C-alpha cells in the first residue's frame, strides 16, 4: 500500500509539473488520425477529435460528432463509421475506399445575437442553423457575432491527390502548396491561409509538436506570419504530428456581458458540453443588447512531418 501511495504522489507531482505551463494556454482543438499514410484496398483509419489543454491528450471536451465532415479523394462526402462521443473525446472510423488524399474535419458555426421584439431585448446563442430558424428575418436592432471554427487533418492512401483540398470560401482555410503528405522534417514546406476565400495576410501562425505529456518538457513551438498572399513557409525541425493554428477576429467579441436568459449553450456547436450537471446558469436580470457586430474564424490542422 505504501508503494502505491508513493507512486500516486509521484504521478500527481509529475502531472502538476506537466500541466502547469499549459494552464495559461487556451484550449486547443484537434482532429487526430491513427495514421496519415496507408496503402492497399482494406484501408481504415481511426480518428480522435477533442479540445484539450495539451495536444493530443484529451482532458477538456469532445468535438461533437455532428460537426465532423469527411471528403474522399474526389472531394465527395463520406460517412464516418462507428461514431462515438465520450466525456473527453469523440472517435470514429473512416474507410479509404479510393486511392488518394482524404480530408477529415470538424466544422462549426456559432452565433451570438441580440435584437428587439415587441419593445423587449432578446438574446440568442447557438448554431448558425438555429439562428436562421429562431431569429426573425429582418429583426429590429439586430447585432450578431459570428464564429466559424475549423479543425482538419489529412490522410493519404497510396498516392497524394488534391481533390479534397479545394477551399470552400468560408472562414479560415489552409491551401497546401506543399502537399500535406509530402511534408518532411528539416525541409521547407509552404502553405497558404485564406479568409473567406481571400488571402489571409499578416496572420500569426503557431505550429506545435504534440505528445510531450510524459516528458515534462513543453511542446516544441514555432511562430511565423503569413505574407500578403496568405502564404507562409516553415521548416519543421522534427518528425512527428504537428499542430497548425491561426485565428482572425474583428468587431465585438461579446465577452463580459450577461448570459442569454434562455437557451444558453455551455459550449460552441462543434464541442460537447464541458461535463458536470444539467442546464446553464440561471437568468441574471433583463437581457442586454450586444455592443455591435463581430466576426471571428479559427483554424487548426494536424499534419505529419515525415522522417527525411
């Protein structure tokens, strides 16, 4: 028993040491495949999708199964197999029935809004789809803050292709100049970021290598900026699964105001609830209007740097 207690105390101390640097970091969304390259007709990949403090170590909440979008090598939608959403992560399988590169993503659109109806201020917070259904068209004094979050990864069977890599023109998106399956450690790779289909200039991009949970060392981190054409070039120093992150924001954020009196959401539509009990916080007085409109977009991707 004494030995077990000693081991538990040591594990707790290690956990505190590892988690301390991450405590100041924002939650990180990621879509992580069991492998990024495979071959042959019976090709399957299992995917985890979560939001966490530490990369690839699920400890906050899952990304919701409803937000998952899979495109095959021709850019056609594919249904995920065996989906399940747990306390901290979602998991599902994808069969690669065609040769080429598949794109696997979690995409969510959320809206926070205020408007006036019959002289009373109303508040809304939910998905873009629910916003279109529940907020009256042409509502008076309408102010809305829209958020589009996209997290992706890429898996290639047999040979790299570009059919699944075409941008949608919505939110922040990565356009590979260097194909995701051709990224090699210690060799330069080039990518472009688009914002609503146009070059995303002068954005800071963070790149981190995960799987450092048990090492006690902070994850390797690089920062670069996009050029006028949205492009950035980076040389990843180590092989492994690298997380790419960028974000854009303009206008109001909606932070600091009172919560919506009804129908409040505990998490963005792309995420599961943080866990714990039932509904949200009780109403805190009359609803207040938002200060103005706003828009934000975030992007993350998991890409493997191959050994030279």
